[in-house]
C-alpha cells in the first residue's frame, strides 16, 4: 500500500509517459507511433483530450487478421 500511495502523490511528469491519438489519425500513423515509442497500447482521445478508448497491439493484429 505504501508503494501505491507514493505513486499517487507523484506529479504527472514523474509518471510513465502516456501516448495518445485522435479519431482522425490513420491506422498507419497509429502503428508508426506504437513502433516509435515501443508502447503496447495507445489511448484514443476526443477533442477535449479525454480518453475514449484504448487500442492495443493485439487489437490491431486481430483487425488485420479479420480482413
């Protein structure tokens, strides 16, 4: 519990980076951003920069395999 309390008290700049994209971004842009950042997921945000969905690498693979 002590560890969680310390994490919650940290400023936003001390936490792990969060990667975002918008609904206007292409799938190629999203994949490029994931590759460049070596992240496994990216947050889809609205105009107010509020998270709407989380897109994971596995979601992209499933979508490609379905088509």
